[in-house]
C-alpha cells in the first residue's frame, strides 16, 4: 500500500488535464463556430446590402424613363440625375467609385449598356459588411405597359372569351380577364386568325400614313419588329385550325415573324393550343406584371375630380344643344359645321375634311359617323378627342390627311358605352376606348389601339395594326394617357 501512496492525486491530475483539454477544445470549437456564424451573418447582411444597391439602381433607372420625355433612353449620357455612361463593353459606376454607406455597411452600383438597346441594361451591385463582400448581377428591361402600348387591351372579358373569331392582330395583346373562371377562354381564335409581329398584309392607305417599324437584330438579321408580346392574366388562350400566335421564323426577309414573348398563366386550349405558338420565350411563362396594371375606368377619381368623366366634361367643349347633337348623331363626309370654345374645336367643311383639337364632349347623344351615298371617307387633321356619353357607330374610312401624318395627327374616341365598326372594307386610324364593348363585325382595318372591357370580333377577318409611337402621341383627354413604365429583372445571379 505504501507504494500506491499518492495514486489518487495523480489520477485527479490526469482527469483535470483531460477536462482542461476537452474544455479547451470545446471553447476553441465554440469560438470557431461563433466566428463562422458571424461570418455567415455578415455575408447575409452584405447580400442584403447588395440587393439594396440593385433596388436603388432600378429606382433611378426607372426615374430616368419617367422623367425622360418623349424619347427616354439609357444611352444618352445620364441616368436620372447622374451624368454617366453609356458603355457596352465595361461596367461603369452609377454613383461614383466611393461606396454608398448603408446600415453600417456599404454598396457600390455599376451599369453596363446592351449594344443597340435603349431600354435594356446590366446592373452589378457589391455589398460589404464588416469583412464580408457579396456581389449581385442582374439583367433588367423597362417597357411602357400603358393600355395604349398595345393593339388590343381588354379588361373584364366577355362570357366565354374576351376575343373570339377570325381576326388579324398585328402588335401586342394584353388581356386581364378579370372575372374569368378556371378554364374560361380569354381569347379563342380559329381559321386564319393570328397575332403577328410585323406589318405583313397592311393596307396601303394605312401603311403610307404611319411610321416605318423600328428594326432589331434577330438571328443575325436586321428586321422590322413591333416588339409584340401577349399577356393574359386570367383565362385560357384557345388556338384552333391555322390560328397562331406569332409565326415560324423565316430567314431572308425584312421582318420578324416570332413574337417577343407570351405570358399566359392558365395555358392553352383548342385543337392546336401551344403547338401554334411561336414565341422567343417559349410557352411556359406565366403572367408577369402582378397587380401593377388595371383597366382604366371613367368612374375612377382623377386629380381633384371625383371621376375621370367629370374631368373630361370640365375641360371640354360641351355639346348639348339639340341641333348640334343631331349633327354629331349623323356626321357624314357632307356635313358642314364648326363648333369651338377657343381651346377645343371640331369642324368639318362639307367635303369630308374634319379638323379636331382638344376635347369635345357630346353630352346626351350618340356619335354616328356615316357614309353619304357612295362617299364613305372622312379625312382628319389635328389632335383631339371626342367623348360621347352614349354609343359610337363608325361606318366610314377615317384617315389622317396625308402620307406620314399619323400619329402627329390623331383622333381619339371614348364612350362609357359601346363602339361599333359595322361597314365592310373600311380603313380607320385612331385610338378607341369603350368601357362597354368594341364590336368589329366586318372587314375593318384599324391602325391604332383598341381598349375595352369586352370585344366582339366577327368572322370576316378584321385587322388591327399597332403603331408603336402612338402611346407617346395621344390626343388630349384620352384616359390613362400617362406612360406606365415598369422595370423588370429578367435574370439574376450572385457572382
């Protein structure tokens, strides 16, 4: 026993040593994990700061277009209030090389233009917090999603479908389909109906009066394009027979056949469905604008007025005299009158030459534009809007006054009721709004834009041709005339 004296003390020392080693390892591990967690928190914070830099850049890029006048661009040497760019080859700082402080960290934002594009751009933002750094790069695009930047813009939708029939639509189509249920058709096209991206087949009377289409480079070729897109928020797109959205690309010609994109949440129907869709982005993209766009109503408040219609009446030449109402209820090429309050005017000379400026408010009557015997052409000059509190009926060629005259001259027609085009083989130019329904029963060719809650498009192949510059040249008084610039992130990646 005397030789084992002190063994307990030695054992205690050994246990203490082991515990010290384990404790040290635990403390070291804890410190390491805490540092790792802190680095993770710093990295997340740096990522959020980088995202904030992207959002700030997106805001200033949008403001540049909002304040950019008739021809905004990201290639004109300034972005909002910052004199920078453009550069297609290298990123350049938007806010200067000195990082912007944010929430105890900082970010720097850089841009790079896209060659040949005024509304597409790369954005790179680097966020820093403590020792962590994160970089995000996005590809962004801005566009005017005003109802008037389409060939057709539809709101509620009719029972069964918003647009049905054998129609040739050249330009963008935007259908909200509010109130349509699962499986309801928002658009149902058959026969030779199509939505196209060019002016193929446009009548010469319209073509000679409107600007040439912008050109883009597609598949290595310079081609004319309407930049047509199809959006359906609610409802199905029905395609049967030879009806198509877009056309199969054909090289060697001067125009673009495929549409730029389709965004349809509820999918396709008909005996052809998505097989007859020719779009640059395929057929699987859903509606992409959320609740940013709504149908403009004449009962909506506007400025200090309780409704937009009240605003119109208060700023218009108001026609309520029975004799004047009778003239406008039977307006023909042979009509001869002149009504004006100094700021707003409508006049016709007896030879089919109509002059319009400002806003003309027909209070308590219809607007019926009719042919006079064999004469069914009215030629107009000026820029103005006619508002009728009752329905509108158009049975004549309604054309601007010469080559290249539209949309410098443009007539707008609005009603809380319905607009009907019911004469065969007429050519019409303008912008048309009906809070009720627009009906095209016969072979009407329209250069401009149609905006309505409902559409009734018959079987005799009416045609609608969007004019891209029209949304920037609307006449006084047209509802929802302000540009609706929406900037979208097309691609996002963390570098």
